[in-house]
């Protein structure tokens, strides 16, 4: 790591270069999140213009998820081994080119291919960005503050994408693909100038190619099976075969990692209780949220008759709370520790989902929707930064990319699984029909599943608090130890 960057973090005031590094990598992660959400509202226009079938249209979204969720682990370890700066710069450039391609093509297959490439690029930028932050800022208050700002960009980017998609689709769906291009190029220019050269993992000269191949193939096939299952059926032969082959590949991956002298994934890292709980918590936290967002968008547009832009603006209160709250959450995390803030955030989401169970075709926004949106914003503010801090605390600099990749993989796979399960429940209970009554009959069971997933996340968060209390040292214990757990 650059010595100048390291020395500047020891001061309570960060210099301009350090702020530039933080804002540059945070902008790219915010761009990744914006791209995930921005395409949704444009799908009907894309289908009409390119003549895509419903299954092909699904892959405009799922292609990104496949590349992103399937290759995050590989992306994280590659950043450690080949250099965080190098991996970050190349991935941002690929992201910009794929965005440009997506905005210019007139063929559905090429559009889906561009989405997959963008997801692949994001799978390398996200863990590289997080590891740049965690190796630049010292563990403790400085790193917690930096990760809180980093979390603002990710969460706000996702919410901003919902709003921008409604505005840009009015002009033309291609602008939802072209908007990220100048932002990515600007971030690339700043990154070239500002990012220092970080030390690579030089513990050995070998690279785990068998592990990389089996791990990436297993992860890609698992995400593919989860995404496809609602369309072809969970018990369909293709789904069962996909899950079986994915399981075989992942078991082979573990077998290889145990015997590799230079493993892609050092299995010992999973023995870290805080890291394991952060990853499991991330799966459940985002699995519930992505499923909830899908259900709420259907409810607002198909039951209440809202436009796409009105629906996007309905989520704005949550986004504003995250944007204003996340930069200010670091002192609370330092004081009470990540387990307690994660627990508080998950409780807020459980209540938000439970409140929504009572909606019907006559529910108003202020009384029925807004309370849940406020609680969602509070929950994200408390939990998202804390999950990132807990997943990387106590991990060596040479494995920060790996830890970041693990967490991002958990988030993406959790979101894919949560959405697939909720979609299946919604469809099975009449939600596939167009009438408001049919959608409502499917929404209640789907929301019940969302709430159930969130409750499981609550149990995981509780174990973290209980373990923290059992291991708490006397009052003389250094304050930074609270944030490490």
C-alpha cells in the first residue's frame, strides 16, 4: 500500500488525495448499483423495440446478475493476486465499453451479452473497490467512516437508478444504458491519477487455475439455475441437473482448495465467526429486500395503477434516509459495535415487511406504504455499512479482496435466491394474472415469505449480539475492539 495513503489515515483530517481515492472507488460501486436497478423500468420499451420474448427479456436483467454473482469470488481474489489498482482500472474500462455497446445494439442477443459483460466487470470492480478502502484506511474509526461513505454510494446508487430509469425511459430506453458511460470514463480518469500502487499478495508465485475454473463454473451454474428455476420450474429436469452439476463443481472446488498450495479461497478464512455471520446475514438481508422490492413494484403499478416514475419516486424516502444517514452512522458503530447495529437494522426491516402485509387495493401511500419505506431506509443505514465492516474486520491486507468478494457474492446470490423464491410463491398463488384481485391474492403469501426470510436474518443477527456479550472484555478494553466484531 502507498505509504502516503497509510500515513494520512492516521490523522483525524483526510487530505484531498485520500478523499479522492475514497470518492472515486465509491462512485464506481454506486454506478454498479445504479445499473442493476435502472434497467427494470425500461424493459417494456426494450421488448417493443427489439421484439424480445418474455424469457429473453428476463435475461436482460438476469444476464447481469449471472456475471456479477457468479464471478465475484474470482474477482476478489484476483484483486489480491494481480493488484487492486490494475484490476480496478481494467474492470472499469470494460464496464464503460459494455455500457456503450448495450446502448447501441439492435439485437437482443448482443444486448444480453453486453449485460453479462457488465456484470462480469462489476464482479471485479466491487471487491477491488472494497479492498482498496480497507487496505487504505486503518481498522477502527477511520475505516468505519470510509466504509459508511462507501455504503452511501452503493445504496443511493441503487435507489437513484429507480428514479433515473423512469425519467430516461421517457426519452428512450437506450439512455438507461448510455448514462453510465461518461460517469465510468470520468471515474477511470480520476482512478488513473489518484489510486496508488497497492502491494500484491506475494506469498507464492502460483495461481490456482483448477480452483478458479471449478469455482467460477460452479458459481455461474448455481446462479443460472436459481434465475431460470421460476421460468422452467423448480422440479424440471433442467433445473435439477443444473443444481446437481453446480453442487458437484463446488464440492470439487472445496476439494481442490484444501490441497492447493496457493488456493483461490483459503478455507480457513471461513472460520472467522464475524465474517461468516456477515455473509449469512447478507444473504438473508438482501434476499428479503430484493423480493420485497419486486412485490411492491407490482403492487404500486398493477394494483394502485401508478406510473413507472411514480413508483420509483415512492422509494425515494428510503433513499434519502440512506443518503443522509449512512455518513453519520460511523460514531454509533464505533460506540456499540457492528452486531448491535446489524440487529437494529434487521429489526427495522422485519417491521417494515410485516406492516406491508395489510395492504389492499384501497391502501394509501402515506398510511400504508410510507411507514415501510422509512423503516427500510433506517434499516439499510444501520445494517449495510455494519455488514461491510464486520465482513472485513480482522482480515489481513492480502485477503481483503477475498473477504469483499465473499460478502458481495453473498449479497448477489441472496438477492437472486430471494427474488426467485418470492416470484415462485407469487405466481403459484395467482399473482401471474393481471387483475388487481389476483395480484393481491399472490402478494400476501409472497410478503409472508419475505417476512420469514427477514426473521431468519434476525436470528442470525441475534447470535452475533449474544456471542459479543459473552466475549466482552472489561471496560478497559480498547474501544476499536467493539467495531472489529
